[in-house]
C-alpha cells in the first residue's frame, strides 16, 4: 500500500470516528462536568463548552473533507465549452 492510499485510509477512518467522538463529548457524563454555576464574562461555562465542541467538530470535519477530496487539493481551471482540454 503506498503512502497516499494509507493517508486516505486513515482519513476515512477518522471521518467515521469523528461523529462518535462528538457524540461522546455531548453525552451527559461528560457535559455535566461543565454544568457548574460558573461564567466567563457572563456566559455560562456549559454554553462555552457546547460552542467549543460544535466549532471544533466543524473544523475537524472540514479538514477531513479536504483531505478526502482529491479534487479540492488541485486548483480548478475555467475552460470554455468547445475548448480542447489542456
């Protein structure tokens, strides 16, 4: 197995695990750790935790999607209809 296929396989595995990890972070035993009556600049700690997890999952998903899509790594060129491919 070459290096590119191995990296793609690892990215696919990570894409499968990411939703499970996100679900784990939002389960009551974990989220209850942040349900303390504390606030940072007036924002409850649990709200900051939820938005941090949500944003982190979005960033991780975007990075994985970029790694899984080989066309995203190459710039697209605009060609008019009827032009021969380069």
